[in-house]
């Protein structure tokens, strides 16, 4: 008998709409609000898993679309599952493939059944249906499985948004059924539904109600961070989150910049994922308490300060901006490694600060202090 | 008063011509025979310094040519020296710049004074003389400084080889003088001379005698591993090493493949450096006890064995060939990181085996067993 529950979300403290707690799962406990580093192709790019864990990550995200194409879900299963394959024994959330199939593949054909497409790697033909997405995520050994949905384009008419949302809700039912019929899922994994409906409160309400009728372990807010801007994103969260059960985790997919995360936590989001710390790290952008910094800028070449003057990460406690500048300008792999490591620590330290502030009942003050300093800094943004 | 000597080479055991011992220096002790990973631009590519150290390296090599151009020796000095800059507190050997200036720069002009050249990075004009090379290596904070010499081309007539060798011997005198007049060198650093003379025993004898007259802390054998082949290289070592003092370290520059190293240790070499484990790791070649392996080969995609079936490194104890194959084929940086790490461990484990075998008086048997298995394996070589 295993005393660790399959999936137990427990809110320890609330502070306004913000909440902090834990999700207990068989492979480990996730402290919320949580940031999940993205490990697209069975690796958080440029990082060893020990380093990802040391940064404070309790869970990472894997991409179904990438893994089904290479090395394939069947091969990952034959090799002992994704956790063993990439040597990350802690929880893994996998997306459903719905987003990447729309943004990366070609020759797409969307039907009621699912999405047929050609691989961006070799042009080979594939199809993802809700049932196939559940099967792939089961083969990978995912801990948190995402329902398969359609990624609604943005901008988009209300009629098109409604049609897309309703298709996603029918697919959510099929995802639930596919998940429940899978042999391994019942014992260890959890299934999250995804609220769609674009920037329309009534559609969001219909979507949330439909998902709650089906019943999921957690609820994601999809269709945001697609170019609508922070103001509109927060507005959607303001009316959507009250539609969701308070006792289930809420996951804001693909978000975001540090200030996006702070604002979303204040509104009651529990989980985030984003490529920003890893991708922009490889591109030379370091996150700091004084805003983003472009380490490629010549002004850093003699600077003996760490990337972030108040950061306690292994990069900032050892290396100067001058050294990281030298590495990045020289095209050295270690430059990307150190930038990625610092950025992941920056995000995890921010999440830890938010959790502590919620527990102490002062998250509004924490957010105000953080945002004042962060938005007052240099902001050397780099285009993605 | 500092009780650690500036430079103390101590031979603990000899076994035939092979020797094992230590070089004690102020920044650390180097176990010989030693392999020095190459850290060209203030980084052993794709490796953190902690990982380099954990692999068993006591000393790394830095390239004067690269560092003088970027970030410049003066900037490294202003930033606290190369050890602090790259966070490697152990000994560093720097080359003189003589080899890279001939292989990488353009618009070269060789005179008695030195070599004028244009940077391969931005075309800027520079000059290296023996005195400037000593100054650069002093600014970097090098522990083992190499005399500035001319890199004799290969193949090359005997007359040209002699002319080149004699220039290098005049430069060796100037290197010694330049080194001795440097403020910091006398206290902590050592200076090595480089025997030239190509594939000619009489020229090697003249060169060795000239260097011994000047007096150096150690003697390198230069002008080998330039395409002459292993047989000829060993032949040159067979007649050159007896020309050198037995109580000083002997360094075979730029060597080499594992079987080259084994053969050179049997002949009495104490120190090696080579880009092979790092560069070929990034290119997908893993060194194993059964010979080199090309991890890109499709046959590895389902292989659950480690890269090297008998290796105890952190890569081989955790990851499958299938995973590393997936990473390398996917262009993931972690693939290059893990391949490099394994290869550096492979080299250091080989050196440790050689040291233990010499101490036990069975290095011939060790070499025979190693070479039989190594040369009997798959040998999936990758062009450099």
C-alpha cells in the first residue's frame, strides 16, 4: 500500500486571491505557486537535471509534439519512460501537443477526429486525436497529463472562438475517457482540463462549466500569452479564475515574464511554464531584480559585478558580468549554460519569494516592491 | 613564509622509461603523467570548472593567442587574473601563442624580432615577440609558462628545420630573460623550454643541449603530432627523451589519441594536452575501452548500455547511449556537455590507470591489456 496520494492539492494559506500550498504526487511534491522549466526534447536546454533540481524546480514540462516525433513515445516507453530516459525522477507535466502542432508542423488538417499534420523534422505524416494524445502521454509516463485541445488563433472573431472552444470541450470529454481507459494513468497520473474562450467572458464561463461537469484534477487557462498584452491577459484572469473550483490547481500555460507571473499569482494562479528563462538565457538576456540585462552589450566587458547584484545563485556567487560577457561574445557553450542556470534560479527564487509572502500575508507588498525595482531597471530586452 | 615550493618535480616510481610522481606548485599539485584539458578561451568548452576538476584534472591549458585577442591579457589582469576570471583555482599552463599564430592568424610576417599578424577575429594587427609572450602569460597569471618558439611546418627540409630550430633557440634565451625580468614570475610560476628539430636526431640534440644550457623548469617536445604518424612520433621520442634531464618534467605538446598517450608514457613523457576529448565529444565521438564510438550512428538509438560499458563516470552511471544519441541527433547542447564530460573522464581515468600501473611496476602489462581491447573495438572514428 502506497501512502502517498495520486494527486492531493492542499492550500496552506491564502492572501487575497493568491494561494500557496502543495500538490503531493507519487514522484514528489510540487510547491505552489510553481514555475515549471520547459524540457521540450527530454532536456531542459543546456542544463543537467541535477542543476534544474538544485535551482528549486519541483516539476518540469515535456512537449508531446517533439517527443512523439523524436525519439517517439514508443521508444521512450521501451527505454523505461521519460523520467528514467532523462534522469529526472520528480514529477513531469506533458502538454497535449495541441499548441506545437499548430505552431510547428505543416500541411495541417483539422477535423472533428483530431489534427493530421506533417512533421517539421522530416515531413512524415502523423495524426493527434484526444485518444492518441492520452496514449502518448501515458507512454511517456507523464505525471500531469493535459487534455488535447485546439489552440485558438489570436486575434479571432467571437464566432470562430466559440466554434474552437466547443470543439475543445468535446475533445476534453474524449481526453477524459481516453485517460481513464489507460492502464497506467489511474494509479499515478493526473489529468488537467484547459479553459478556452479567448477574450470573451461568456465563452470562458461556458468552457469552465463544461470542464467542471467532466471533472479534472486541475484547470489550465489556455489561449492567453498569445499577443493580447498583459492588461487584457489580467482582465481575462480576473473574470475566469472565479469560475473555477478553489480547491483545484490553476495553471496559466506559457506564461511568462516575471511581472506577468507576479500579477497572475496575485489573481490566484498556482502553476506556470515558460521558455523565457531558458531561451532568452541562450540569447544573452539575463533576468535581474533591476530588469532584464543584455549581457552582449559592450558596457559589461569590464564589469566585475555578478549578473544580478542581489542574486545568490551559483553563477552570481562565482562569475562576473565581464566573464559571462566574454563567453557569450565568444560563442562559448558555457555562456549559454551559465545564463540559463542564472535565469532558472531567478525564476525559482521569485516563486519562493511569492510563496513566502503569501504565507506571511504580505504578497501585495512583496509584489509592489518587486515590480517597482524590476520595472525601474535598465530593461535591455532582446527580441525572441 | 610559504612552505609550498614554487615548482618541485618529484618522481615517486619508475617502471622502465615510464615515471610517475608529482609537480608541487603553489596553486596545487599535479599528478604525473598528467593530461591537461584545453581551455582555449578561458573555458574548457561545454564544461563547468567544478566538473573539470571532478574528472581528475589537476591543471588545464589556456591559449595565449586567443586570450590576448579576446578579452585581452590586460583585461584578464585587471579582472583579477585568469584563475579568478574562469574560476579555476588550480594550476594553469599557458602556451606561448606560437602555434596558434601560425595556424589561425593571417598576414603573418616572421622576423628575428617575432611574428606580426592579423587577428582571425577582426583583422586587427598584433605582434608577438618572446618578450611580449612572457608579458602576456604573466598578465594572465599562468603557473606554467611556455617559451615562445616558431612552429616548424611539416613536412619541411632539414635546412629549413634547422633554421627554424635555431631561431626558436634564440627566442628561448629571450623568453628566459623576459620571464626572469617579470615581476610576478619569479615567485610562483615556472618556465618550460621546447625542444624542436623536427624528425632529425642531430637537430633534436642541438636543440636539447641549447635549452639545457639556458636552464628550464621543464622541457616540452614540440613539432610532433603534426601529421608524421604515430610510428615516427614514437621514434623521435625514443631518441629525444634521453637527451633531456631525468629530473625535470617532459611535456608532449598537442598529444593525443589514447594509444598515443599510452605509448608516450611508456617512453617517459610526464605531461600531455589535447583538444581531442573535448572537440571530438562535441562532434559526437565518445572514447571507450573498446575504441571510439560515433554516438550519431542509428544503431545506438535503442541501446540501453552506457557510452562505455566499464566506465564509472557520472555520464555512464546515469545515461544510456539511446539518450545521448537522441540529444546529439536533436542538436541539444546537453549532448555536447555529456559527451565532453565522459571523454574527459575517460582520459583522466586512463592517466590514473597509467600512474597506478607505473607505481605497481606493471605498466607494460597495463598498456598491453589496454591497447589490445582499445584497438580491437569498433573504432567509429569521426573526422575532426
